[in-house]
């Protein structure tokens, strides 16, 4: 059984299933989901808890099964919590997890926590057995557009209020800008505001003074902001990624791949090929497909030819070569190239 995170509270109010599998890389939300399950279990008499962490290839799976099957001297109902930070239990672990799924029942609650899983892992025999005998909960990051509403709810839960109209929106926008991509730190910043200003109506001044810039970004988010045409957010992400030690070569490669794909699709459209077919042949799907559908009407083939040429020049700079008219520093050159892409999206003529 699959369950959305927002459905968990109502689900737990109706009773417990024997197994819960929480998987995803958003630490705060995963922790809160597990805490909610544990709290519901304690109410129902699960007084004993055993925690096992699978670290390395020498985990004692037979010992885990033996302990899970043994009767407890101290409590009639137990929680067995299994943490698999690598996400891959291996062959022995796969077999053990399938047996553990069969052992779970009214007096044995199994909690399994995992990182983000790919499609192959979610189709594996062990994961299917666990989810089939209980509940699987995927923990997804909060998207940027949904972050202000999430922060507003957290602020209200902490006893604070937001101003009405534009002022409240500006407060949430600033707060989201400073904590994006880092929900654990976001919650800590909200808790700090609640301590400093209990019950207050939050203002821009309060947030500017108290909230540290703890935003964290992934390379894929840079591409999303760039192709959305959000220049300010793109440049802020670029600065953050540089400060975090990201590779300029890797970022350039990823974005250059987008430019090449856009050019292939645009050329296919020029030959009369329908957009859906052109996107499939260019191996564009998922969220990127939506970005490309929005971007393509704003780009001429000449734009993409110029951006591809600039990409080749940028590639040389990233590898230590010099190009006339370009900064010598790879990060400065990458910023220049991103600004050229942003200009193309706005219909500007690109410089050579």
C-alpha cells in the first residue's frame, strides 16, 4: 500500500499496519513521519523498540530475524526499526526482508527507513514484499512554488502570524529564499523566530535580522531556474553552488546537454516533425519536457546555434584555455554564458 505523506495523520488515526517503509532524502519530513508512527504505536502499547542500522556488507541479518521472532520478556508488543542508509540490502538482506515482512503482525511493528529509491529498487522483491505487507511512504522535497505555503503553516504551528496581503507575501518570499532546499535548517530558523518573537506578527525586519541564509541547491534546480527565465534566482543558485564546492565543469556539461537537446528538437520541428515526437527522439521527458515546451517557442534556431558555439568556448575555458572576449575564471565565464542564455530567452540578440 502506498500512502502520501499528507495522508499519514488520518491513516494513523484509524489504526496501524504491521510495516511502514519511509524512503526519501528529505531528512526533516522523514524524521517527522517516523516520529508520528512511533507515537501512534506507543499509544497502542508498543513499549519496546529495537533499532538496527545496516552498515557495510557484514550486517547480521539472521540475528535480526531471530530477535524479531523471539518473544520479549519485557513487552508484549515491539517495534523493530531498520535503517538502511545505502538503500541496497544485498542478496542476503533481500531474502531477510521478505521473511521479516512475513513475521510482522499485531505484536510486531516494523519500521524501515531508506534514502531516495530509484524505479529498479522500488520494483525489487524485498521492497515489494515490505510495501505489500504494510505501507510505503515516499518523502519528496517541497517544491519552490509550494515552499511559502509550507513555511506559513510551520510558522502558524509555532504560534506566529504573518501580515495580510503583500507584506505577508514578501515575508514568506524572503524566508523561502533564505531556506530553500534545506528544510531541516528551515524548521530550525522558524523555531528560532518563535523563541525571539513568540506570538508575533512576522515582519521583513524580523526575518532579515534573525534568519540566516541556509539555502542549499542541487545542480538540477539551477537548470530549472534558468529555463524558467528567473535570472536572479539562477545567479543566486550559481553563487551558492560555487560556495558549496560544486564543479563548474559538471554544471556546464549538464546545461550544455540541455542546449544540444533544445537544438535537436528545434531542428526537428523545422523539418515538420511534431513536438512530442521530437522530444522523445531527443530523449527529453519528465519535468524537463515541460520546461522545453515552454522554452522552445521563445528561442530561434539562430539563438541555439550561437549558444552551442558559446558552449564550446565555455568548455575550453573550464579546461584551462583562454577565449577572446570571455573571462579567464571558469565560474565567471559560466555566469557570462548563463546570462547569454537568459538574454536569448528574452529575445535579445546574442553577442559573438
